[in-house]
C-alpha cells in the first residue's frame, strides 16, 4: 500500500478588467492553461458573464 500523499494543486487567478481588452485576453490565456478564474470589471457585466460562460464551456474551468 502506498503511504505517500500526493498533493493536489489547483491553479487559481484573479483577473481585473476582464470584460474586455487586455484583461479578457489574459483570462483566455489563463483558462487555456487550466486556471480557475476570479473575473472582475467595473462596467460591462454582461460581457463579463458571457466571457465566463464561454471559458467554462470551452476549457472546463470555473469562473467566479
């Protein structure tokens, strides 16, 4: 019986300004790498929600 415990590492990132521009592109790149994302923006909540749904569907990551 293997007595060693292998740690499970989950990757999380906080992306500000994620609804458009550079923030959106950074979120996409991180999702491609398997990061679960905390996405924020000051405006454009609809765009942020659409991005979160798209990243979850395409890459299987969680977006909060």
